[in-house]
């Protein structure tokens, strides 16, 4: 098998039928809200596309992003990631080690200069000259700057490389920053999530290989087709939110009836991700379907946003605009009155606790 054969050849070698591939393209087109006919265009282009070289750099991370990508049965949409690219360097997945590993990276960089894709998981520590994370004796900063120079585009995989993530949480002892704080002259796409949804990465790759460019991005550099709506927009518990029916504990009648988890700290209203539609584990479920609120893992500073179990309307710090929108949204669902708005405004100015229950009074 040639490392850089076409995707069509690769699929044939793996025994993946044309029918299964067309189904995959239809699913990707639908998830990315592409116009009718796009599935065929994707299929026709991808099948002839030579798989690009990809270099994957892991910095301050927990390997959860890689785990997320590899923990899938075949043949799934997630698994297609490894058919679409030729992964020439990945510290965890490659067979080579030591000098051999670094040589494969250098060889790929030389051979495919200007054309390879760079995928990064983990944040980059800047404090004290970047000494807090090194690979083969070199700082993450040094390696990132070197590899980014020859990259056609960069995919920041996960919240750590997209926004800093957990390493960047206060007090951020290593001075962790995301890729976009360092690299300014390359197209960067943030596929956030802790970890991100594997099929979102597949979708981004399929789009890039088909159209030769990154898909439309939101103001945080994430693909709009997957991050354009909030978890709350598409949550199946939304009707309960709109009716003001909230579980108060994880084992009360409301929880058993599948009511909204807003009062148990769900951050779905201010979190943009595709979990409620694509779900996880081959479409099996997602956190809210498992009975736990969304933690907001695909948003910047999610680790510092207050307790995971405090409702959004509890102003541990001054309410921000997004939180205000949540309160307003809940209020509409619960037929809020002017008095409720006053309550919210007072809470905002005085940092009091204001819950949906308060707003319903
Ligand atoms: Fe781990 Fe989350 Fe960072 Fe991925 S985004 S490396 S899962 S901490
Ligand atoms: Fe779903 Fe959370 Fe919104 Fe309730 S608050 S509808 S559980 S996303
Ligand atoms: Fe993360 Fe919320 Fe999805 S915690 S996995 S964005 S439901």
C-alpha cells in the first residue's frame, strides 16, 4: 500500500464499498448543511484525491483528543479520518520512536513542504521560555513555529489547542496559550471540545479535501456548520425548558421524567457544539441524554466559568451578555414579567443569586 495513494484506492484496499462511501458522503454533506447534490460532488472529488500528508503535534494535552478519535469501531464516520489523510507523524500512534520518529516528521515536512496539514492537540506553554513542555529536547513553541511554516492549513483539535483549555485554567501556571495566539499567517480552524466530536474533524477534512479550503468559520474560528447553533437550540429537553419544567436534583421526579437540566448547571444555552445532533459513540448519546448537563467544554475558559452544577443565572461573577440571554430565554419560556426582569437586573448589579425559580415567581 502506497502511503499517499488516493482515497478511492485506500477504501478499496480496506474493503469499504462504494455504497458505504456514498452513504458517508451524504452524511457529511447533511451534517455540514451543504446544498443538494453536494454529496455526489464530495464523493467524486474525494475518491480521486491523493491523501495529503498530515503531521500531528501533541503539546500540553491529556491524549483525550486522540483517544476520542481512535475509540471507534470500523467502519464509522469517525474512522474515515484515518483514511482521508496520511498520518506521517503522531507521537502516540506512530510505530517509530526516538530519532526515527523525529526523522519521519522532518522527511514529511521536506517532501510535502507547503502542502501538508498540521493537526495540533494541546496548548503551548510560554512561561519561562516554554520549558514546561518539551519533545525531543525542544519546546512546543519552537516545534510549532517550525512545522507551521510549511503547513497548508492548521487544524486545532480540541479546546486546549483552540482556546487554551484546561492547561490555561487559572492560575495558568505554564502560561498556556492556543495555537492561534502564536501562528498568525496560516489558515487555522478550531475544532473545539474536550475532546471534540470525531465526526466534526472528519467533516472538516472532507470539506477541505473537496473544496480545497476551510469551511465558513464563526468568530471563534470554528466551522459554522457544526458550531453555528448552541446545544440548547437543538436539545431534545428544550420543550421542558420552554415550559419551565426543571429537574432540581439528579434523582428527583423531574430528572426521572427527563426534564430540563438548566437548574443543575447545564451550560447548553451558551455552548456551541454539535453534540445534540451528531451525538457521540456512533450517534448513541450525548451528555444531556445521559442525564448530566453540558459543561460547556467547547467554549473558551470553560474550566473557569464557575461551578459545573450552578445554574447559569447564578452570578458568581457579573453576568455576561450570554448569561443574560439565557435568563431572558428562560424567562420567555416561563412567561416572565417585568418584575422578573427587575429581579434579573438587580441580581446582575448586586451579584445576587437569581435562579429560574426566582424568575418564575
Ligand atoms: Fe485533553 Fe480536553 Fe485538552 Fe483534548 S481538549 S487534550 S481531551 S484536556
Ligand atoms: Fe437542554 Fe440544557 Fe437547554 Fe435544558 S438547559 S434544554 S438540558 S441544553
Ligand atoms: Fe461538551 Fe457540552 Fe457536548 S460538555 S461534549 S459541548 S454536551
